[in-house]
C-alpha cells in the first residue's frame, strides 16, 4: 500500500458523483437479507437463543458506535469541497448502520433479550494513537472511518460464525459484506481525490490483511 502523503494526486477534490455512486452500491448491498435477520431470529432453538442474542448485542454495540462516530465526525468536517464530499459519503454509510441497528434490535428482541442501548459517546482514541485516522482534517476523518469500517467487516466475519441459527448466520454475513462495501467506497473516495491506491487492496478482509485496507495518517 502506498503512503498517502507520497502518492501522486490527480485532482484537488473528491468526485462527489463518484462517492455517491459508491455509497449507493453499499446501501443496496445492506438492504439484502435484513428481513431474514428480523423475521427468522425467533426460530432459533431455546438453547441457542441466549448465545445468539449476546452475539447480536455485541454487533449492535458497534453499530451504535459507528452511528455516533459518523455523527460526531460530521461536526468536525470543513465546508470545503472535500469536506462536503466526505459528509455525503458519511451520511450514506450512516444510513446503512441505522438500518443494521434497527434490524439487530428487532432480532435481539425476538430472541427474548434486551437490546444494548446506545451510549452518549465512544472512545476511538486507540485508532488515533495508532495513526489510523484523526479528527483534525477532512482526509484524516475519512481515514478514521475507513479503519472503523474495516474492523466492522472483520468483526462480523468472526462473530457471525459463532451464531447457532443458519438464518442468522446468512443475514449477519450480509451485514458484514456491507461493511466491506463501506470500506471500499471510502477507498474509492481517496482514489477520486487522486491518491494512487487500489479500491480493493486484498482478496480478503481479515485480521491478516487489515493493514492493507487501512490508511495511515
């Protein structure tokens, strides 16, 4: 992966149309399979419901975190062309996270459990300390979003395999693929900015390939 500071720039602003198209693709992906997540969760056997509810609540926690992160970051973006373009993509991604939140909430409730509630704020300092984004510029905010989306995709891949109900595994994997689409859309935004990186830098989104997906400050 090329260092973003040394990659050649082809333009000085994001292609707003390109970002919105990428976001729309991600949103379409996220719409598939969510009905199965809510409608079939209650079909889990009683023995599996408690464990499945815990796993889904863990996923719900991170959906709340993602929504908060996008909302908070939106207040830090500038009114420049880049800032407005990043905001447009953030809104598109956040809509998907809200859909995930609603579906997961309904699924946890159908399993007879209490959905985890959103917190007033979340700690993303570990990302900033590792240089995987920051809140000090439009570009670094986009990098932070990329790291969060990459980790979300990895987490879904890991956690979904622990579910006991096949229907939940399928629907949860659909959400995970949506998180990967978000990461790809953010990387596409950097390509539109003129940064010489690949849209999809690796054949897998996993802990082993994580550093190929994220962009350092």
